[in-house]
């Protein structure tokens, strides 16, 4: 880093620099006085001057420095660090938008800066964003991420539940005390532990976004414990299919009477660990050969195909037992001259949910064989079963993550590690078996 000139400290600041970063872009750096740092203000702020030309940076530094100093001088005991950051970001953006191209540069006069910032001390006390506006921005951001409409609506509904409870007018007023009281409310309302955890996760996600937007200094939900009274026993068992439940399903006359599509979807869910939507949206040309092995390519290349995230796009070798049961012959029987859906599934509802009809049909079937609602596994539980079986076999976690399309939290594996070859994936998968013989 190459330092430029230093401005002598004044009042609420310690030092101010014009400096050049390692990529040669110039920045203004202003360090806060200890009195402000003790109140939670940052150690310093760095503002990119959007140029690598020193003569241009020198002029821009004067404009930015004057504006920032005016704001800092307006800080009083009622001004929070969060509100200061919000106004500061807005002011810097306003000034930088008036910069011309790389060179020459239009220099904003000190008069412009002073006039523009005269009212800012008052703004600092009134810019706490309301929950209504913050939630609207959060929802808009989620839609831009191409997240399913139903997921966004569910997030919004859970966040609104907290907003109704807290009754605070602004995001900034939320404390860890508010978060803990809300957690206690959830525990008293009779939901399952899983649902309560999902509520807290949704609200924590919202406040994380608010932190990034500088609406609040800290996520008040980040340290709130999720008490789990249901981690063992029947609740845990419902997260996966138990052997007896699988046997009851697959050997039932009701299941055997189902058409070939329904039965093959069920087998693919059980043996491949895919999400129900991923299985139901497969096309015939998503069954491919990779390194001489028959594989499933989970992707979103066709109209209305959707993936949960970037890691969901993956190639999975087809389990040996599915091959023995005749899956290859089934695929060949469905193929035509052009790619068509592998199963008889179509996207349903406003969210184009490919698995909706299958899940409903499975639910009705389970009721008929006396696996009753609220006390039975689901279509998604096939995936839980697949993952749990590999876990019990002590399969490498990053390998399992690649198979099921999870983000691997380990930075070394997740960011820099090469993908496992399909023959190694197949070797681990084929050690997983549920039955000696299943009639499809």
C-alpha cells in the first residue's frame, strides 16, 4: 500500500490519508477518534475514489474528505453507528455519481458539499428504516436471486410473524432480548422443533441481510439457542424411512398396483438421494453416459426445470441395484427422437412444482397402508434416508455433499477441491443397499 499525504487529526477523527491499494486504485481513509470507537463506531472508513490516476484522486479526495468530515462533526450522543453508516453510504454514492470518467474529473466545490450536508445531522436521527420497508427490500432481493415464489412467500410470512410480535417501528430497535423473547413465544405455540428452527432461521436470514444493508449493527438472532427436545426418539425416526416402513410401502398391494412411473420415481428417490423435484423434472436426455457409466445429470437446461442452488447441478452414477431392477430398460422404453420428460410429471401450480402430484399421491398411498399423517416419513425422507445410510457407513462428508448437491462448508474441499470421479462415487453408493430383492 502506498500512502499519500496525511491530514492532521481534528476533533472526532484521528488521521486522514489518501492511499493507493495494491491494485493501484486510490482510496480516502479516515480513522475515527477513540471516543467514537468506544461507542461502536468503526476503527476507520475507506472510500474508493474510483481512479488509478493520482492527480484525479487528489481532487476527489478533497471532495470526499470534506463531505465525510461534515458528517462526522454532526455526530452527537443520539446518533447511532448504524444510522451514521446509512447516511454516509448514501452521501458517498451521491458524490461519486457526479464524478466524471477516469480523466478529467469535475471537482465539486466545498460550497456544494456544505450545502448538501447542512441537514445531515438531523437525517442521522431519522433514517432508521421501518420493518415494512426493510421486508419489502428483502423480498425483492430474494426474487432477484431466482428463488421459488413459494419459498419467498414462506420467508416473508415467518418474518411478518416476528414483526407482529415485536411491534417495534424500526429494524434498528431490535435487540437480542427481543429475539430471545420471540424464541420463547415460538416454544409456547405448539409447533414442532423443526418448524420453530425454520422460523428462527428465516428471521436470522432477514437480519443478516439488514446488517449487510447497514440497517442494524448486529444480527440479534445469531446467538439465540435452538433448544431441541425432539432430537431423539420418534421425531428423529420420522426424518428418514425405517426398514420396516420401507418394507410396508414397497411390499404393499397398493404400491405394486401403481404405474411404472410412480414406482420408478420412488426407487430413484431412495437409491439416488435426489430431491423429489429433481427426480420428477428429469428428461430422457438427462440420463447420460459418463466415463462409461450410466448417470443422472441433474440440471435446469429445459424449460421450467429448477435447481435449488449452483451445487445442485451435478452428475450422479446410477446405483447398481437400480440397473439390476431394469432402470436402463425403462429409460429406453420411454426415449423418443427428441428429449421428453422421463416420468409422467408436469410442473404444477404457480411455482411450477414438478413433484407436487407425486407427493400428494404418495401421501394418499401412505394413509391407505396405515402410515398416518404427522407420524410418518415423506417423499423428502427418501433423501434423508440416503444421506443417513452413507453417514453410518462413514463415507467422506464432501463426497456425500457432491452426491446430494449440498454446499460443503469446509472451505478447502468446497472452494478448491476437485470433484470426485463418478467411478469413486459409484463405488461408495453401491455399498448402500436396502433390500436383497425389490420387485418393481
